């Protein structure tokens, strides 16, 4: 066998092993220790208190129950996920076997199909009467080899752990084809690009909406940046003044591609990337792409990578000190300190929504984040009550930012990370 083909087959074998052990680029919602914990909980006392309902608006380009739609066309629904009362931050509790028990497990309790116009009208209804950051929308875009239920439970966990008081929106695309589906998943992501572009544009016209924050993971980061790039080309780089934070967790994006995307979008100060030099999944992706490094695997402690990150002008947070297991690909959501700090920042009160760039503060201050101003809402909650939306845990250890952000008056009071040298 030629040397080049032999190398390719070795990479495919490694990728298959990673997929079988960890769900590849989107690790299984249960680690082995969590499975043991779930088995132990079968013999524990029943939980007390009600489950937390999390409403999630879903835009999906996946197969729609036999209905024939053009590839990449979105359909919509409103789903309800119950989060168990004894939920542990950073985990997605699921049954070891059998059906879900709402007292112990994440569970899908409702899925109601919506027409396109009803989808946006319902979001407007949920936002009606809200104030401050509770008028914001958080759009989550999942990564490679992720089922719709995994993405749905992940977003519910993020909403619960971050105590996000706005409206949650999931964009789910037909990933999850199997251990050898990396290339085909990239094709499916490309086919879903226009649908995400239209979703973001549609949200920007929803009455009463504050800001549209985008949180994307792995290959979903490429998809999200492409959709923002398309909106920018169409003349809406900031989504009609509604674009808030763009947070890319373990972004599986080629550096040169990211530069082009960022140049179109402009305003790199609103973009944050969460990187980890320990991310083994992105290391495999680097090999698959001919040893071209992925954005999320750049090492901020390496002088050359640090200089590259500084020139990008985005906010960079190093999660190399955190771990979600062997692959370290989902630390942004599995680490309570990180997700709570993100939530506290998004919930921070602001004087106005116009022309303000928020700064995620993951500084060195280990004191709790200041609480957000209490607010009320006459609409059904899409997440935890606004009164608890800023009760964050301690901030993570020092992180690197390139360049160092200047905190606006409404930012958390802990010191900003040290600038890159």
C-alpha cells in the first residue's frame, strides 16, 4: 500500500477509535464515572423539589419525519426539556438504561412543531415584557457527530448552568453520521449554511429582542462563522445592530479561513474563542486536514501562536487547565466555573443595547460575580428565572486575552486577564 494511503487509513482508524470511545467531536453526554454515578443513584433516596423546565426553540435541517424538503431547508419546533432538581453543574444526567426519570434525568417532555412565521412570533411572545439581558437570545450551534437529542440536552444544560434568563434557540443540522462521517458531516454543514444565515437574519427582526448571542462548538463554529459572513456580505454584519457575543468553543476552523470570515464580519472585539492545547479531537482534525492547525488547538503559551492570536484581535481564553475527560473537547460546557462565568457576563445589566460590546470576564478574581439587577417578565420563561440569572460560581484561573479587553462600565468587577506579550 502506498505510504500516503497507509497514513490516511491510520488516521481513519484513529478517528473511528475516538468516535467509538467518546462520540468523537461531541463527547457522549455521560462519562464512565457518570454512568457509575447513575447506577448508584438507582439505590439512593428520591430527589426533592420540582424539575426545572427549559424551553428551547429549535430550527432544524435534519430529516423531518418523512416530509420531503429540499436539502438544507429548516423546519421549526418548540421543545421543552426538564432538568432534574438535583442536577450537578457540568453534567447531563441520563439514565443508564430504560426510560428517563424526570426526578433524576434530563428528559424531553414536549416537542411542538411550528410554522416559520409562528416560530418567530412565539419568540416575540416569550420576550414580551422582559427587560435588560432577559430580552436576549442565545443561539447554539453544535458540532460534528452530534445527534439532535444530544444537542438539545446540551443546550438545556448550558441554560441551566449559566442561569441564562433569555430565550434559547438551537440550530441543529444533520451531523452524527458515524465514526467515518467527518467529511460527509462537513458537507451537511455546508448545505445547512444558508438556513442558519436566514435564521440569524430572521431573529434580527423579532420585535422586542435585545441581542443575539451565538455559541458554537467545534465544526459548528465554522458553520456559525460562515452564516455570519453571509449576512455580512448581504450588508448586515451586525445583524441590524442586534449581534451580541460570538463565542466559539474548540473551533474546528482553519486559521486562514477564520481570518477571511473575521474580515467580513468586522468588529473582532465581539468574538471570543475558547482554546485548549490539550484538545485531542482537534489534534486528529489537524492531521485529517494535512497538518493544518485548527483555531481551537492553538497554544497561547507558544510565542508564535500567541502572536497570531494577538493579531486576530479577538478575545482568547485558554481552557488547557480544564478537563472534561480524555479528549478535553467539551470543557467549555463541562466545567461549571467556565459556563457560570459566561452566564454571569451575559446577564450583567447594561445601560443600553446600542453599540456596546460585552466582555466575557474570566479573570483571576475568585469572588462570586455581582448579581444582575432583578427583572420581571410576564412571558413564560425559556430558562431559569431572571432573578437567579447572575448567580455565578468562582471565576476560572487566569486566562490569556489577545488583546486585553477594556471592560465597559457594566462588566464584572474582577480584573481583566493579562494581555498577551
